[in-house]
């Protein structure tokens, strides 16, 4: 007769072996580590977040690179995206003021409310240009009271943005601080090597004059010593009048300006009218990452932008 105690002792190793196998199967089915869910307002910010966050982040952008980030419809689907976010990164300087507060309110996510660590204003990393010295009112057009928000177009602003991003990711996920720092440093090294090349390419363009549709490009133009002699818009966000276009055409002819640069999300109608009067060429380009397939990352975007502007603006 089999001793009951001996039977139990014989089954015990089998039992624990089975538990071990079950635990291994369970652990293998789980992700290797938790991934932080990050949402950005633009693809420019999404690209940098992927560079720094690496495998520790899952990033979604609320806008596409071919969209005007000033005007975005506050759709319920975007609120759903924000509901699950652990971190929301926005460009700031009132770029998203017309739609982001509505999305944050509708998302019902306490982590990304104003004042919480799950909300990051990326403009804190840079020194804005064109900050009004007098109070702003509607008669001035769509003037941003805190400065020009298109700072991602100055490649020199990318490095401080990346450092701020790494610091903030570390604050939320300190366990991966070394990975964030290593990713940051690797990206900065590659970016600075390309920046040195871009500066060499653009050196002959110092002093070149052109016209822009909106003040989208001012950071970029200032960085490379290019002068905008005027805008197609009468005021920011205000369509041109016939008299404004006529005056601008005369100015272009007298200064031999033959390029009109505009963001691709603006209609071509007014720029083309001006081009007809002056025989200038219209350069319609995406002002951000993802605006065209060949500009899918930050470095690829500046490669595309610089080669295109250089090729179109010099004989």
C-alpha cells in the first residue's frame, strides 16, 4: 500500500515545477517593461520624443505635418487619444490656444491638466522672437502675445528642446534616466554634425531677400541670414487687399525679389497673384516634420527644407 505521505512528497516537485512553468509562461506574455504613453500636438515634437524616449515611449501626434497647427478641430477622437496619455507635450506660445484647452477638458485625464507633471510646454526651452512690446488687440491681426510660436524651424533650438525633453521624461520615469540621456546625447551628436553641414550649404544665402506669406519662417530666415521684405498677408491671419499686393509687387521689383515662400497648408491663390505681377516663383513647403514623405524625422525634415530652399533661391 502506497504511503500517503510519500505520495505527497513525490508530487511536490511536480507541483512546483508546474507552477514555475505557468509563471514563466505568464511573464513571457507580459511586455518587457511599461511604456509611457506620450501625446504631442505636432509631429515635430513627436519626432524628438521618439528620439529621446526610444523603446520606453509610445508617441502619438494630434496633428499631421501637412496641417495648420493654428486651427485644429477638437474632435472626440482626439479627446480619446488624450484620455490615455501619461504625458502631453505642446508647442506653446499660444500656437494651440484655439483648440488644445478644449481637448484637455474633454479628455477627462487629470494627469495632463495645467500645473500637472504630465503636461510639458516645450517653448520653455527657447527664447522666443517677436514678443510684442505693447498690449495686443484684435486690430493687430492674429499676433501671438508671447512671441512667434514657430520656433521649431530654427535648428539651433532643437538641442535645448531635446535636453528639456530628456529631463522631463526622467522626472516621470527615473528608472530609465540613463537611457534617456544616452538617446539624447546620440541624437544631439548626429544633429550637430548635420547642422554644421547645413550652415555651410546656406552660407551663400546670407543677404538673400524674399517674401513670405505669413511669419511662419522667421526663425529659419533669421538663423541663416535671409531677409523677408514683407508678407503676403496684410497682418497675421488677415488676407491681402489688392492695394497691399500692388505695393508689395512694386517693392519686390525694385529690390529684385523673385521668391515667395509659404507654408503648404495656406492657399496658393494670393501668392500666385503676386507671382504673376512680379514673375517670382512660389515656394510652397511644409513647415514641419511629416509634411512630405521624405521629411519623416527632424533631421530628414531639415535636409529636405534646406536643399529645397537653397536650390530655389539661388540662380
